[in-house]
């Protein structure tokens, strides 16, 4: 079963359009949504969660129709948005009390363990938390009700590299269960590269690419050549280029370039930058 | 729904406890009046109702300010439940305020060997007024953009205050004494029933409005 199936999703604002997005997250996998600021990542996630209304398209989450069953579906979905909103005066015990009365499967013990794991103070008010602590609190809540799907919108923002790494490991651990899936958006591509099975590039409201990470890394490479050599390449093989006075770097499909060409492996970040520049 | 109510209750306890002394002061003053005269000053009714109906609106404003409204949208609750919870909170608040007011002032009236009818009618009217104020304000709060809630909120209370003042002026001009006005328990109960009906209609309207809004 697919964890998320989005078909023909359209959301139009003044000056921005999420343009007929198709996206599938297979069950048990991690899909990374990569895009620059304003590309439409958060809009897509907000549509998915019903925070904003879509203009058209269909969304299925965990095999169920989001238009009719969204509230119930959310029992199985853990969400961390880019800004965690909790009343200022709330402490650990208040948040625990609210969530206990909200989620059928709320696990107090697990919540307390995450509080300890993230070194979050139990006697401090939420307004006294730093941004990093607030994000960690959001992650602790999302992980404490036995969710099958995590939806993370820039959830590692504001965390220092050490904690980001720790949190990435926790997400990785989460996906060891075959039923668990993650949709994660970020512009910190290195986090996604570590974690994701599938990568989706979103640019100006369009999905440029939706592919398995390993297929991307194996299928593409960077060719280092002169401008003349670049001109001879099959246009079908070229997905992006950077030209400087020292030569050219070309993002190419490995299977479409001549043997013996000077190729180096590509990272997801490079792949993204090349493609964005190519599309303009 | 239970989680939303729990959140608002804890929110009131942790952030709005400062409202309690005003509420208790109004009850105390009315209790003194009931003890000595068997009547309550009817100015206490709109005074307390306006104050009590602030509560759900203030909570909604705070949900927007802290971003909790977006958090709530990620929880397993529907938009209909989110709106219904605020109305339920209003009704609980109205009932508790009215009951507390009636209990204390009736006891005071009986202690002073006076009739408890007027204090009881006052308690019922407080509950009714809370429900009416909220029924009028809340759809407006759901219609306007979240940034403008504060402005609408202030405007609503200026208008309510103005209307009450104007009503007092008109009543005085025609020789009615609002301070000594007598309203029967039966009339109060009818007003309460009408207020509850209005609140139910208002809730349906708010749910329709909120269903269509982007957060």
C-alpha cells in the first residue's frame, strides 16, 4: 500500500500555482521533497494535511481518501511543521495531558523518553524554549502516538548539526518498521540524502523529478569537459550545465555519453542545483 | 474534541486566571445587593456577560498568535469539531458563570430573608447573555482574517457597549428604571432558550465559514 498518493494536485494563489502535482510515497519508504524557498513544498504539505484547500486533484493517505476521512487518518500521522505552535504557558505535563486526550494511541512513556533523549526540560514553559528545543518538542509529539506516517516540513530547521544528525538517526530508526513511511521536506539536502529512498524535486510549483535516490545517483554523473566537447554531447544526455573560463561541468545521463568520458559521481544537491539552473 | 477542550481548560488555568478576581468581585457585589434588597443590579448581567464572552474569542486570538491553530489542524480533529469545541466551551462557560452567580446571590438573598427569584433570574440572564454575545461575535471572528480579529474584537465591544448605553438612555427617557427592572424567572428561561437556539445557528454558520478557510 502506498503511504501517500497525490494525483493532479492544483493549488493556486495570487502569483503562485502548484501545478498538477503527482506524487507517490510507497509504504515503508522515505520521500524527500527538495526545493528552494517558495518552490511549493510547504503548500503541498499544507494541502496534504487540509490546512489549506486544494483547487483540484485527489489525495490518498495510508490508502484512505483524505477528502472524506482526514481527521481519522491523522491518528496515524505524526506531523512536524516548520514552526511548532503550543500555548506559551504550557509545560511538559500540560502538553502530555492534551495529547493524551487527543490521540487514541498516545504513549506517555514514549513521550517522556523522547523528552529525556532530547534533553528537554519538563518544568520550563514552552515560551522559554529556544527554537531548536521547540522543534525537538514537535518531533517528540509526532513520534509518541504510534504514527505510521511522519510528515516533516523543514523539521530539522533550527537544530544544530549534532542534534540534526541525532534526529535523522531517530527518523531512520522509525523507518525500520516496514509499515512506517516519512515524507520530509527540507532545503538542507544533506539531511535528505542520508535518509531518503525517493527524491522529489519541486521548482516553482512543478515537480521536476520523482525518482528513487539510488537510481538518480547511479544514473547521473558530472562530465568535466571543454565547451567544444560539451557541444558534441547528445542533447538528450544533458540535464544541466555550468560553464566557466576553466571549462564546463555538465550533468549527464551516464547511459547516454560516450565511453571514456571524464565523469565524477553526482550528489543529490548537485543534481538539484544543475536541474534548477537548467529549467530556470 | 476532548483534547481541544482539555487544551483550552489548561490554557485558561495557566494564562487567564487573572480574570477570576473581576468575576468574583461582580458576584460579591451582587450577593451584597441580594442580601440587603433581594435584588441584583441588572447592570451586573451585561457586565458579566460581556466579560465572560471575551474568553473564547481571546482563546482563539491566542491560538492564532502562538500558532496552535496550525498545530490543531495536524491533530485528529475535524474543522467542524474545532468550531463546535469553541461553542461548547462558551456554553460551559455561560452555564458555570450563570450557575455560580445564581447559587451565591440566591444564598445571599435567602440569608437576608429576601426572595431568591431575582438573583435566580439574574443567573439565567447571565448565561443567556454570554451565549448571545458569543453567538453574534464568533461568526465574525471566523469570517475576518486572523490578523484582523483583534480589531473586530475591540469594535464589537465598543458597539455592544454603545448599544447598551443607548438602550439605557432611551429607557430613562421613557421613564423606565433599568436599575430596578424586574424580570421574572420564566422570562429569563425563555430568553435563555432563545439564546441557546441562536448559539446553535451561529455554530452552524461558523462551521460553514471555517470549513472554507485556509489557515
